[in-house]
C-alpha cells in the first residue's frame, strides 16, 4: 500500500522534468523576443535625398570661444530660410543629419542624433540640439582620418537611406594622429560617399590646400574655407546650401590640385571675385 504522504513528493519529482524543459525553452524564447527590434534593420529604410554627417573638430587648438562660434554657426545655418529652401527643392523635400565631435582616432561623441529635417519646425529642433550641446572632448590629437572612419559607421547604421551620402568635416588643423587622412577619404569615396570640408585657416593658413589633397573627395565634393572663426558662420551657411542643393562650383582654389576637388574659396588670383567670408 502506498503511503498517501509520499504522493506529493512523487508528483513533485514528476513535475521537475517538465519544469526544467520549460525553463530551458524560455532561455531561447526570451532572447528571440528581446532581439526582435533588431529585425527592423531588414525593413526598408526611410528614403531622404541627403544623409549628412557633420564632423566638428574639438581638438586642443579649439578654444571654448572658438567652439561656441562653431556651434552658433551651425545652429544659425539650419535656421536660415535659404537652407530650408534648398531642402524643399529636393525630390524628397527632406534630409537626415547627425553631428558628432571629434579629436583623436578613437575619440568621437555624437551630440545630435539622426534627425529628419523637412520643414521649419524640424530645422529649429535640430538647430536647438546643436546649440545646446556641451563640449564633450577637449584634446587627444587631430585625427581627420578617425573622424571620416567614424562618420562612415554612422552612415552605415543610419535609419535613413540617403540618395546622396555626405561626410562634412570642419577643423583647424591637418591630420596628426591615426592613419593618413587620404586613406580614410579614399575608402569613403569607394563606398560612394562624398567628403566635403570646411577648413578654418586661423592656425594653419594653408590648410585648404591640405584639405584639397587629402580630405575632400567623391561625387560633387568641395570645400568652403573660413579665413578665421569669425567668418565660420557664413562659411557654414554657404557650404550647407551648396551641398544640399548640389549647386555647381564657382571656382577652384589657387594651387589646389585637381578639378575634381573644387573649392568655394574666392580669390582674385583664381579669377573669382573677392569674398569677406572666405
């Protein structure tokens, strides 16, 4: 005769295999559910006319005053009606933009996430984020190559597909850390990405020629040098309008090498009219 007091223990032992199987199965089911958002990468990306990465130099040569002038320049440009008019003239009437600060080869901080800009409200939101972003990096060298490499990663991971993909590098010095800037530029160009530049000539007066030879490249690539930080805002505005609208370039920088890498720097020696904003 079976002891009635032993039945609960027997039932408990019988249930253990089922409980183990349930828990074992949950180990596979739960991760699958947690990973499901990643499947969104297989879904069609939102189409925009331009996917634009803004890479802003915050290396040691950039003082806090200069940093603020850069921020103010970008914010003012995105609030300018001319930039919005250029966006509205595009096929999708929209662009997607992101901004990060850079210094050394592995020192990069995104300060404005990917944002679709299509109207005054979205342009103002992006401008406000840029304007309110604190400085996150203060030194570590000047690695233009690292900035280009990181920008490529951001473009690859972007939730938006740009008919044109552009990396926009601004800075006041040549590459002095990491691999050669031209190597990074060439890999970006091989991916179908355009690299535009905004060299600031305060520290290195011939920096635009370095950018022409080592930084800018790809379909429609160009640069707009700023003679100093005080003219940065007008240079940013000119550059954004040109790269969004893909306006034909007006002149080639003197001594600047090939016709495939034009500059919007205006100089009497090149046959172009003088300009106060570089």
